[in-house]
């Protein structure tokens, strides 16, 4: 008679767990450090403080060169004359331009602080995503700024200049102009993050490439609405250019997710 302790408990090969040692290694936290809620809040406060210092330094540094930045951003206006319609208007415009530029300059350090805060809570598999995501996101944001500067802004300004060229003289408020330019550039940079979001959703298994493609009708409608919302102007050319870029990025993101096998 065979005792229960002598029964072979080994599972058939097809019933064994599919998790390999490598998968277990990748799903582990590289360094499990116990931290209390107070420690987490203190760490968050420290990272925010460092990021704010970087922003202040970036804004102060850009303010020293604000005239050169203003001249650079005035180039797409093609020689239109700008007016200061209120006392101190150009001064406040300079602060606004320095603020946006300083935030852009300090963004790598801010991103570094965010990564250092969330990194201890990520597994090795998730940590591998940080490098490609950061590089891809930075490249796409810079591409969005460049696209807005060389394509969207000139197209919008050409439309407005040519539309009223024989009726009104082109004298623009410098505050309104820079509000238009800065908002359009940064909103375009943010819109160019769509493929990064798609890759993250696909890698985490939340949405597959087939599911992304199946909703193409809604995507076209959403891109049109997004182009109308993100562009501070009301001309159809600028909205169409941005909507077309968003669609190209979205379908390109589907291709990247497909390459991942998702």
C-alpha cells in the first residue's frame, strides 16, 4: 500500500506554472525599502522643492536673454509691427516669455525628480520603460514645438495677414501675439505625446493595437475637436494642420504598439 507521503505530487509539464525565473526576476522590486507615509510625503516635498528651485533658476536665466527669445518668436510674424497698448505691457510679456522658456529649460531636471520619486516603487520590468519613455517623450515634445514654430504659426499668421491685408493695417498687440504663439507651441508639444501614451497602454496590456484601430472613426472626430480646442486661433487651416498631425501620430502609435506584439 502506498502512503500519501509517497504519492508523486509533480505536475505534468503542461500544468506547470508558466512563470520563468527571468519573469520572476523582472517582476521584483530592485530594492524593497519600507517607508512610512510621513517618509513618502517628506520625499515628495523634497523633490517638489528641488523642482521649484530649477524652475526659478531657469526663469531667471531666460529673463536675462528674453529680448533675444522675443525676437526669435517674432520671426513668424513676417515684419508685422507690434504695439505696447498699456504701460508695462512689454515687461509683463517678457515675464511670460521667460516663464515659459524657463519651464522648458528646467523640464529635464523636473523629469529627473519625478523619476527619482517613483523609481523605488517600480519593478525591474517597469524600470526598463523609463529610458525609452523619457527619450521618446522629450523628442516628441521638441518635435511638436518645432512643428508649431515652422508650420502652424506661420500658416495661421499668413491666413490672418492675407485676409485683412487690403482693409486694415497690421498693428498687433504684443501681449495677444505672444499669448497666441506660446499657447499654440506648448499645446502642440503636449499633443505630440499621443504615441507615448499608446505605447504605455499597449505595453501594460490595457488596450491592444486592434482595439486602437477599431475606433478610427471616433479618433478622427476627436482629432478634429482637439485641433479646434488646442489652437488659440479660429482659422480652419491651423486646426486642420494640427488635427492631421494628431491623426498621423495616432496611427503611427498603433504601428509601434503592433511592433511590440500587442
